[in-house]
C-alpha cells in the first residue's frame, strides 16, 4: 500500500516539475534562464557543498556518493522563496513555490549504487517595465516578459573499486521551452509593436566525480573530492514573430513569422562550458563534519546567438561554499533532540553575468535541521529535512535590480529495504 501511494505521489509531483514557473528573477532574462541549485535540501543547507556521502541519503550532484547507499532511498524536495526586489526608486515583494527534485537511489551490489530522477535545470520568469522619457518627446514604454525553463532527467551510477575511493558518472538529458516577449508603445500612438521569441531546447551533458575518504586515527575521516560537469551541448529550435497591436483592445493587427533561416538562426547551438569543483573536508562519522568547495567555470565561452542582447557580458564564473553538520548522539534513546542533525553553511557565487557593466553575484547563508522519522512504516533512518537560506543577489547600481530573498526548503528522504531478497529462517 505504501509503495502504491509513493508511485502515485511521485507521478503527480513529477507533473508539477513540468508545469511550474520556477523563478521571478529579472536576471532570468539572460542566458538560458536562472540556473537552479540541483542539490538536495541536506546539501543546500550546508552551503551547497556536495562532497559528503553516506549510506542513507541521495547526493544529486556527486554520483560517486551512490556507491555508499545501503538502502533504497526516495527523495523529494520543495521550496518556497519570498523575494524583495528593489531598484534606486522603488521596492516590490513577490514569491514563488517550487518542486525542486524527485529522485530514487538503491544499491545494486556491494559498493555499487544506481539512481535516477527528474529536476528543473533552469527557469525563466520575469515581467519588467522600462519607460524612456526625453524632454519634449513622447514617452516610450517597453514591457519585457518571459516564462518557461529547462527540465533535467538523469541517471547516475557510483562504484567503489578499492577501499576509500569512490567514482561515479551521471548522464543528464535537458529539455524544455523558453518564451520571451517584448512589447513597445509610444505615448499618444494608437498601435504598439510586439516581438515574440520562442526556443525549444534539448541536449545532453555528463557529470563525473571521484571521492577519496581515508580514515585518520581510526576515528576521523578526511574528505576529498573532484567533480567535473562536461560541456553541455544544447540544440535550440527557434521561432520569432513580429507585429503590431491595438493599445485599446489588445487585438493583433499584423503579425508575421520572421524568416530565421535567412539569418541562420532557425537552429542554433547553446554551449554550457565545463565546470570543475574541488572539495576538502574533515569530520567524525555520524557525529560532525566541516568542509569547503571551490568551483570554476569558463562561462566567458557561453553565448546565445538567438537573443542577441547587447547589454550583457559573460565572464568566467566561480563559487565558494563552506558548511557542515553536527549530531549530538544519533543512537540516543532518551532524547529525540540529540538525534537531530543540525546543518549550517554559506556560499558566494560569482555568476559570470555582467549587466550594464556590473557583475551580478550572490551571497547566501544557510541553516537547517534533519528530523528522524522513527516510528513510521519506513526504515528508522528516514528523515524530514528543513532548511532556510537568506541571500542577496544583484545591485541597484546602473539601473539594475537587487534581490533580497528568504528561501524555505522542505525535503523528505525515505529509506526502505524493498529490493532486498527475502530470507527464510
């Protein structure tokens, strides 16, 4: 009965990933939208670091971690984000709720694990108004709107060929649709103009990772990791429509399909550059852990020819993350609070995005709890993970927008022994 309920729940929530509008950020106007943090709640609440692996949690960003799994694990994550957007003259508040991932992982054999799932990869969602006022001239109003995003289905495998060394690989298939619209109107002019663009995108990329975790003094563990996301080669099939419409009733007057074949923009390639992450950490198993990661991406190689924006520059991107966890006593029978996992971290992202000659960077502080779900029909190691992230992105300089946000994360990590063979005593 429980398995049937989970299957139904996973199908319903998977549909939600395809239907949701994942962001309200004006910076999703650029690139292929806002790239989503595709880590589990457990990883996100440690500043987003992904080197840590154990036997009861899925690690979405580090495929080598699947070699550690001892139980079948189901994971689902949701988030709600409250935004405060402001420029030099005004502020606006808004919010968005998302389903962030839906995954399953299980051991295939000793030191060998497999996982697959679905999650958002990028999101587009903005609605901006820009008024150009010149003395003695009519006011020109531009309205920019966009929606859509890319989703990702993946399959990962992890294997430990020798003691303390784990390796893994993930194959990702990315697909989705991005829609952009610009409407321009001039004061006292009856008709406005519109420009609608749509891209249908799909393509593959791969992730590879290696973890080396030697034991020190029979008590502590040194965590080292190397992760490489290969270049994402995406193919975009594009359409564009230009025309005019009535400002009185919104009726379109004359709209034509642009011949993109003539400019070689019907089918374009979008290349997402390599990303390399190195990590170093130290801890006592099932007690505490501290670690840090550094990522680098040559994002200056990125381009999206179809959009052709002239106020944006793509530079090399990097990020720093630091975090960890603490469990007072995971075996405690007398105190539930001693079995709770306490997590915290921080991260700083140099996005590589430069708009109006200003870098758009992000700073986030994270903290959260892992609450054991003992007494349920699942394995005693199942848990509910709660987290909060406080952050700031962007700037109000150069007529740009600063985003202050608070993100609430909820994740379930459910363990079961459904794939184990039955034994007769």
